């Protein structure tokens, strides 16, 4: 079952993002071999068990399959993700002048990005979600650039045109974000005291984590952020026994991911929020109205630092679809928040 789950974790993301490459094919072979071995094992178990116990044995076998696929499969998929290709759109498609840039992280990984210069002295690093690239956050970046903010869109390591090995739980986020902020504060026309981060999904979680370790970050907009480590799943307490069981499964998932990835395990999101809030950073957390766990996660973070965290749940919105669902309100709230925090009355 472990082999089949590992194969599933390799096959699905790599075939979807890269096509029939070596890793995807390896995943399919592991999945097939593991599945055949699991079927043989299940037959042996049932063959040696009285039929009157099958009503118990079959559910146990099914639960074992589910737990294995979720823990090992998810852990493998997160720590050994496929590489998504950069899309065809650029800031030029939004009428924006930009530069192609390359950053180097503290551990020597080169990251690719686009830089749009500011008109108001402030700048925002825009961070995309897992399994995507900077093109997925281009519309959000366009709103910020239209309001005068400098905008840096960067591919996370292992994504798009950036080097390195990806990690779809966002555990490289602090290092990638630090390189992005280093670049931004060195640009002409940027006030180093007016720097923010905007992240979608994994990028939102990375942005929260980065604010916890980088005092230069004054404002964070995180849309669709829920969890990076097992303890972030505390919002599942709202579901009672079912939630506690899921937390146990998730702890195994994160343990597998940690074993397979060289990425450093980050602080829980709540710890990052508290640390950043003590330095004066502010947060706007955007949750999808159609995804209850996003609202629960955002409200849990807000309770950790209520004076520094705002939550906006977008009615009728799916995951990171706030701008598409409620464009005018998204622009008003997000731009207004960043202007208030980064520009103040100046």
C-alpha cells in the first residue's frame, strides 16, 4: 500500500503538469505494482478470515487504503511536485511596462520574475499558489500596479522559470520571499518602509510566514491561506470527532513530507502572525465564501492577533476567486488596506 500511495503521489501531479515524463511514468509503475501487491494482500487477509468477519475486515481494508493514499500520497505529492509551465500572459497584456528579472536566494537558487516600477513609493511582492506560476496572479498584480504600487511577481522555486526543487506546502517561502524583498527595497523609487506581500493559497501562507521572520514586511494580504504545518489544522476542531481524526491523518501527511523534502519546516501560521503583529505588521485575510475551512482558518488567525488581522469572506467565491467573483469590492478592500498600511496619510 505504501508503494501504491507513493506512486499515486508521483503520477498524478507529474503527469498533469509535465506530461508523460520519466517521473510520471515511474509513478504509474509504482502505483500499478503497489496496487497489485495490495490486492494480493487483501485477498490473503479475506481468505484467512471467516466470512462472518468480512463486514468488519472490508471496512478496515478500505480505511487502510484511504489513510495510506492520503498520508503517503499527499506527502509525496507535496514534497516531490511536478513543475508547472509559465503561462503565455505577461504584464504587457495588461498594458504595464515591466522588466524580466532574476533573483538569487540565500541558498543560491535563482528565481525568475517580473518587476513593475512604482508610482507611489510603495511595493508589493505577489506570490502565487502551489502548482501554478506568476501568471496565475497576474490579474491581482495588475490591480495593484494600476493603483500605483510597484509589483514584483516571482515564480516560487521549482515552478515556472525558477530553479530549484519545489515544495507545495510552501516551506521554502521565507527564503524565496526574503530574496524578493531584497530586490524590491533596492529599486529606485521604493521606500524600504513601504513593502507588503500579497499571496494566493500557498503564496498567502508563505507571505504570512515571511512576515513572521522579516521585519521589513509591513502589510500582508493572504487569500485562501489555511495551513502549512500540522498544527495549523486546529481549525478542524470545529468539526468535532471527524475533525480530530482528520488532524491525526494530517500529522502523518506532514511527517511524510518532512522526511522527503530538504525544505525547513516553518513556524505555524499563528506564531508568524503573532510575531509579525508585535512588530506592527498588519494582515488582511481573504476567505472564499464557498470554502468553509478558509473562513475557519482565517478567523482562528484573527483571534491570535485581533487588533492586527482583518478577515473578509467573499460571498459566493471559490478558492482564490475573490477578484473574479467580486472585482469592485476586492479592489476596494485590498487596495484600500495596502494604501492605509503602507502609505498612511502621506
